[in-house]
């Protein structure tokens, strides 16, 4: 599978990924939600900055940690112990203070030049799971569904 990851433009997440300051992304919710338990080593992450329609970087997943039913103290410990890779701002630390977390470490970041033109559809989240990246690229996209997002 491949994954399209929206990056917060206000927090300059994509900029940090491209510069090497950030080598891990986090997603969280009160319950298991996409992408929890659906990302695996050696899959490819494609990054796009929120507010744009361009996929401008990619990386290879090197490690994944899924957590559920975390106590508040555990959340703080997990985020702090991974801060060197996550490079979270104070606002992001508050945002990701969730009982279910997934931490996705990546390497081999490559800028995509020229960027791929993303075809947004109404039913898309901030993390998409696809068979192939062409499925969401202008000119070759197909209607998006959540079949690849179901638990295996």
C-alpha cells in the first residue's frame, strides 16, 4: 500500500520533513481511526501540504508503533520520548494527546519535482491508504473508497 499524508501548513510540517528535522509523523484519536494499525514497514508515504493540491515528497516507512487505551501520563511519555524524531510544537503536543496513537518513522525522503497534481474528492481524510499513487493523481484518478482502510 501507499499512503498520502496531509501535512499541517501552519506548523511547517512538510518543510521540517524535507530538511530532515522531522523523521516521524503521529496521528491520534480517541479510538482506532485511520491510519491506526494500517501502516507497515517498507510502505511508501507521499506527503502533501494542507491547502495545496500537490504531492511534493515521498519517504519509506521504517518503523510503526500503534498504541491503544493510553493513560494521559503514557501519552506524554510516548510523545516526549519520540520528540527528537517528531519535532512537535506545543500546539501539536496538545493536538495529539489522544488515547490511540500511531507513530510512523520514515527514511529516504525524496522531494518530488515536479510535484504530482492531486485530485481531491469530497470524502477524503487527512491520511489516505491506496493501492497506487496514480489513483489520486489528476488524469489517472479513480473514485476514492475506504476499502484499503479496513482492518485486516
